C-alpha cells in the first residue's frame, strides 16, 4: 500500500474543519490505518491556535498531523507549501469544507506513478461534480444545458477535455513535482484547471468511484458575491497564463446571452466586465 498525504489549506475554516475531522474519523480505523495517512494543514488567517484544537482528535487517534502557519499567498501557494512537508507517495489536496462520506481506503491501492484525478464529489444530495470542462471546451450550449451533469456521469468519453475539481484533487507526488506544481500566479480558483492542463499532457485522469465526499462550497468566503469576484479573477488569470485571451470575449458573450433569462448571469456579466 502507498502512503497518502492529505493537504488542506485553511482560511477562517475552523467551523467547517470540525465536520472534516469528525467525518474522517468516522470512516477510518486508527488502530490499523494510522501509518497510511498523514495530514498537513496550512493555516493562513491567523487562527492557528483554534485550528490546532479542531484537528487535535486526529492526533489523539494516532495520525500524523502537521500544522503549518503562513501568510496568505493564495490557495495554490498554500498547497505547494503543504506539499513540502508531505512524505506520502500520493498527495490529496482536500478543501476544509469537505465532509468525508466513505473511507479513503481504495486510494491506498492506487499505483503511485502517473496517477491523478479525483473521487465522487457531491455538491448536494443529487448533484455530482467531480470534473468540469476546461474553459476553452465550454460554450453557450454547455452553460445553457448545464452539461456538467452529463460529463460527470459519462466522464470516460470526455477525459481529455476535463479537469478534476480542486476541492478533492489527488495526484502522485512524483508527477506533481514533475509538471511543476501549482502556478502561484493564481490566488484562488482555476489553479487546479491550469495544473490539470499540464497533467493531461502526461496521463488521463482517473475517477475513484469507491470514494465519496460532500463538498459544501464557499467555506472561506464571507458571501457568494466575494466568491464570484475571486472566481472571475481566477478565470482571467487562467486566460493569461494559458495565453488564451479570446476566452474572455467568449465568456462575456455567453453571459450576455444567458443574461436574457437569468439575473445571476447578468450580475456575473457586469462583474467580469468590471474586472477586465
């Protein structure tokens, strides 16, 4: 079996993190698996002492836990910092607002070489969003019909066009280092899409169907408006880093058309225009 390093970047995440810790312990027998997992928490909002208390049950259970306190340089930078402390062959980048709905034991038997991907990520009781299309593979039809429902049930057909949603991203440590880790020009959002774009040049993503998590979303944001602003900033960074400026105009056009039917799309159209 391989060893798994769970890396979690925390920003004002103490409330959400309690469910993360409790749910992990619910599905894992510490007496037999304590040497299979290690935890690295990167705390960047000054809540180190609070986080230390929240994660203490993992240490009591016998798991190796490392709390790293740092300045807030963004999600990707925090993940990279956490990976510096990892000793496992497989890295799991897991958001603090994730709730484990099954054991991770199936991941212990993944080959350690070129593997990357995710598990079954539930955004609600019925909606699965483990993968999403790269921005360059989306369009008005995709957005209008909400085709993420389709691709997540038929993902093998579209694997070369998709990235693993970053709330639960697994990647072999050797591969992560080989492709250059997270690009720290991103602050938040789309950093996993850009990383997966590089990973796609090496191998295709896998879906660990036996593993399930619930992602509650927006755990580090004061409001949905703040989350949307960061999301569009991440999108603009993606367009810049991947040298695809034409995606900005295409996205504005899509939002403009969707705005004929949706107040949310109109708001996002105005927000994106304001950030250009």
